[in-house]
C-alpha cells in the first residue's frame, strides 16, 4: 500500500523515537500565511493540528458551507521536530523507512540544511543533528518547498553537523610513489590526473578512478587493477554528484571479494539508486537485480522491494536500454509481472515483445530467449524454423563472456533442426581458453578508453561534468587513438592494430 503524507511523517517520528523528539506547532510562528500565499500563488486557510500546520486553498470546515473547488487544489503540511540529543543516523533511518515502507523515492537536495531529501512532494530537512523539518504537499515543486523551508528555518540551516551516509565507505587515499627522474608518459598522466583530481574536479576524479581500475595493463594483456585506489576516487566524484562514479563504485562494492575492498551490498544498492534517480540508465538494471535479491532475502511482506525491482527494470527498458528490455522480458516470462492467477500466455507474449526490443538493440541473450520461446511453444506456436533462426543469430554473437551461450545456441539449433523440442534450461558454463584472445582484446580496448578519458579530463575546462556515455567515449577514442596507443605501448598492442 502507498502511505499518505501524514502517516509517513508519523512513521518517521516513530522511527526517531517520540521520547527523543518533541513536537510542537512553533513552525507555524516561523512562517506567515502571507509567505505561504506568495510562494504558492494562491490564497490559503490555516489549520493547526498535532502534526504541524496545514495550509490549503480548499479547506472544508465543519459547520460552514463548502467553498467552491479551485481549479488546482493545494494542500501543504509543515512540521518541525527536535531532539535533545544529536542523532547522526536520522537521515539513513529516514531513507530506509521510505525505501521499505513506501513506493516513493527520496533524492538528496544540495545546499539545504546539513542534509535534505526530496521526493513525491515531500521535503525533509535535517539540521544540527537535532532538528527535522518535514514539508509535504500534493502540488508543490522542489523550488517552492525549498523556499518555504528556508523561511521556516530562518535560513539554509547549515551547522556543519555530519549525518551518517549509508552510501559512503571508509577508503584510504592512494599515495603516489616517488616518480623517477624521467617518468613514463603513463606515470606522468597519473601524476597530472591526480593533481587535477585533488582540486575537487569531479571529471578528473572519475577519470582517475577509471584509470586505476582499467588503465593499468601488463604486456601480456592481463589487467592489473588497483580497486582500493579506484574506489577512493570514484567515491570522491560520487560525493560531487557524478552518477557514473556512483555506478562504478557500486559495482566494486557489490563484487569486491578478493579485490582489497570490503563488500558492502547496502552501500552498493544506495549508490545504484543514487545514480538511477538522476537518470543514469546503466545503473537501472543492476539496481533492479539488487532489489530483487533484497526482496528474496527479506521476504518483504509489503512487496515494496519486489515492486521496486520490477519498476527499475521497466524504467531501463523505457530508456531504450537493451538490457532493460531483456530483464523485463524475463520478468514477464517467469510471470513476475502478472497479477496473481494471471494468464501465462499473456506473460509469454509480453516477454516476446520485450525480448524482441532487446534483440533489436543487439542483446544476444534476448536472441537466445526468443529462440527458446519458439522452441518451447511458449506464447507462440512451436516453430522449429524460427527457433533455428534465432539460435543461429545468438550463435553468431561475439563477446568474451558469451562463449557459453554460443555453445548452447549451437546445440539447440541442432536439436531444433532435428525436431527435438524439449524445454530449454539455460546455465552458463565457465569460459574456456578459447575466449582468452578476445578477452585480451577487450582488456586493451578498456585500457585505451581509460587513457582517453584521462586525456579528456586533463583538457576539459573547469566545471565540466563527468560522462560515461560509451558511444561518445568510443568516438572520442578515435580522436585520441594515436596518443593513447603511444601512452599504452605494447600493453594494448591488440587495441592499437
């Protein structure tokens, strides 16, 4: 169920502890009715109740005639809570409660209080560890809410108090060793990037993190990443609002076994959510998987995690990401997007539609799955010719991580040709030596892209944002290809051919 504005507020107060936080209507004295009307652009009436002050341009008062309904109804509730003791966990607890108990999203708001969150018409401002302002409305923009919060708090309410951040982890800043008298161009690039990153330049910080993760590769084509150093600089860039850095750090924290960085799946989920909420498409599918895993582990009875998993898969698909269409197709195929007792045929047909969009975008797993639908006759007439065609397309795919799929596509293509059409149970065997050369090539290309990103960051004007649009990076790589090849030397010989 979706919680109402006031019930969510009471949930948050209960989370803080009513004995710790005292409630009162003093906020009503901090902001005038005229202030509210000037910001909202409408005449309002005021009602004071235990949860704070409510302002509305359509307030029904018992015993009085009902006023004419305005074209746009505006309701606004402002509440102020205080605690005698600083509560550094207040922001994290609020985020967790919103995530677990509602379907809303909460985005960080910069330059307001010591921390602030906004989403679905709700603004929470935290100040000094002891104060939380809650502003909730059905029809108010973030800028309107910010203006009212500043007036209610008598300013931006910045005290310097540091609230805990569940997406931040303890990382050690990498130390550059002493450079030789005549450093190599790679060593000089790292030095120059570090100098620019230390000025707070987010693009340089992200590029430096990417350099530590992908840019160092041995003459044998085997990468030698420094994950702790990469994680440190990704976190610095993420703190400055760079979605690609949040995404990259999340992947390290999610999969950091044996990499020198302590795994932290909760921080990884928060970072993926942070990136996805500002529209970074590559984070959406991993975020969907993270919520699905959380739902399975928690057996979330309100189904909020499962709903979020489905939603982010759909968001990714809506953004045109082939991986998003693949995941939505899988959810339809397994019946997860059907209502209880729903018709499986509808699920199969919807899966085919999503798989086709993914396949049109070049997703090879989707091609395999379309072949599987025809192979099994799920939602479509069983058709060995169509199954053969799609298995052949999957078999023709290239990629270092798809050897297992090519082998399986070949086997099932032969089975379809022979008319043997049992159910397909796809599992991924370990990659063999046959992919080693392709993997070396991919390593070299990643290293080239990383070096190119470093060159771009060094030449970028101050204040420019980081970008992880792979199509743009590949185009830029052509411009800097010769320079990157010179920098990389024999380490990326394959990529320089």
